[in-house]
């Protein structure tokens, strides 16, 4: 008998394991599908459902919704191989970074009838979605407030400390690139409009303070030392792509005359007061004004062999260089194209160069921020993001602020403006 004891113990162990495996297997039903509780595994979600015992079952479909009762997407379809049953397990390895997810399994019969499972919801209340469709985002680092600017004229403030939109206004016009400055002790926001007006708002309250007209659709404003540099879309002679106005009197001080193709975006060149870079459709423009706003010099460079994009534009803080386009092209303001980041198969969405010009940070459409040395453009590391980077900012000691869209990059950059944003802190 003692010799048989190990044998009986082995049988008991095998029986217990079989019972445990059976307990893990979902039950089967002839008229319904039961989706079990979701199992979280890192950044993945595992689904298991009961078997539908119906001889006419043709396939299972696993569907997901990214908001309650939202539109569904089919994640996978399981067809029955000849002589075997359909799978009843699936792992979602591409879980979107949104606060609410709904999963459901649908059984499709040969008749076309569908048998739907219960809906199982996965909630992540810590994720805060910003519902905006911006063409630009700017950051007030002192107040830690983000500004979202939308083409239809909506402007929203998002307070990082409160993790919510605290104020929104509708300007009732198509607006262009805006700028901030302090005038007579009041923080102001300057908003160019397609009806030729420049509206001036209190930057903190978004209350309208003043306005003036520039005579043609305005696409951009740069403010500095009580002067407002306005990019105006003039298509007929006399061309006046850049006009300078006094903030105090709101009167014209001077203007440029060279024609610029496309919508012009202006940026002040760092460490200067009245030198501007302008990016149009296919060329970079340089403008130099006196402290009083009088045009001193301007020249135009053509970079037909290398891409420029006014929407993806970042100036180096110390050297007279800038980055532009999804290809990471680097230009000297005076000498033109110099180099490109070693992007491989990457596509860039945004850039940030730190204040000491040690590193270049480049957001990509593949949910990452790539880091390069600013001196010789060598890649040093890759930072994974939860969503798709759209804008990058320095947030003091908090590290890098990444404003990301939860919409996949293919839809974000080829078929329309990005939407549904989240804020990510990177280090």
C-alpha cells in the first residue's frame, strides 16, 4: 500500500488541475454570449467569452467603443476552421488612451442574425479628455495654462492644476496664429481674424478689451515692445504681407511690400526685439525692423528641394536656426537649408529645443518623442507616449509637457485636424 501512495497523490493533483482548468473555461449557451470581466495585462486587455452552441454560427466579432454608446470598431473576426470550433479569447494590444472603453462580442449566424453579448466597460477616470479641434496650442508657463485655438474662432483655456477647461469663448470668425504680451500692466491676447480685424482680449479673463482693422484678412500677429506685427493675406497690388501697428494708437507704422505665397506665419527670432521669421507655402522670409517698427531690411529664400510647414515650426533659442515640417528639416535663417534629423521611417508632428540647446525633442505619429543632440543631431533616446504628440512645451521642473491627440495619426494628419486631447508629463 505505501508504494501506491505516490500514485494516488499524482492522480489527485491531476484531477485538481483539471477541475481548475474547467473552472477557467467559460460556460456555453445556445442562445446567448456572455463576455466575462476584462483582465488587464500591462497596456493590454484580455477578453474571454462563453461559447455560442449554435450549428449555424459563422463568426465572432470583437467590437470596441471609445466612449459610452459611441461608434464601434471591429477589432477582430473569428471564423470557424473546418472541423473545429471558434476561438473564445482575444487580447487587445492597441488599447486607446481614453477614459472609457466598451467591449462587446457579436456572434453572426449564417442567416445573418446577430447574437450580441453583454457590454463590459473599462473606466479610467484619471484620463482627462480635452474636446478641442485646434490648429495651434500655446502655453502660459507662469500660470500653467494651455490655450487651444480653433479655426472656427473658439479659444479655450485649460488649467493644468485643475485638469479642466476653465474658460472658452467664440470669436465668430476664422482666426489665425495669436500672440501674448503685457500692455500697461495688463496681460493681453492678440487675435487676427479673416474679416480684417485684430481683436484684443485680456489674456487671463478672455474679456474683449479693444479692436482695430488692418484692411485685409489677418493670419498672424506677433507682439513685442508695444508693437504689433500683423501678417495680412493680400492677393493684389500693393502687396503688404507684414504690417506694423502701434499698440497705443492702433495706427500703421510701416509695412513690407514683397509678395508672399500662401498664408504667412510670423515668429520673432529669439534674442532680438524686432527681427521676424515668416514661413509661407514654400519659402522662408526674413524681416528686420527698427525699435520704432520701421522696416529696415527683408529678404526671401527659396527652399524648393526641402519641405517647409508653418504648422510644424520651432526656432532654436540661441542660434539663428529653425526646424520645420514632418521631415525634420533644419534651416539657418540666413543661409537656408542645413540638414535634416535622422528620421528613418519616422514622421514628425512637433518640435521643442531646450533653452540651453542641448537637445531637440521631436514628437512623432507613432506615439513617441525622439530626443536628439542639438549640436550634431544624434539620436539619444526615445520616449514612448500614451497618445499622439501634437505640441511640446517645457513645464519648469515638471519636465516636458506633451499635448497629445488620442486620434490615430493617419486620421489626424491626412484627413483633418486632430481632436480629443490629453496632457502627458514626460521626463
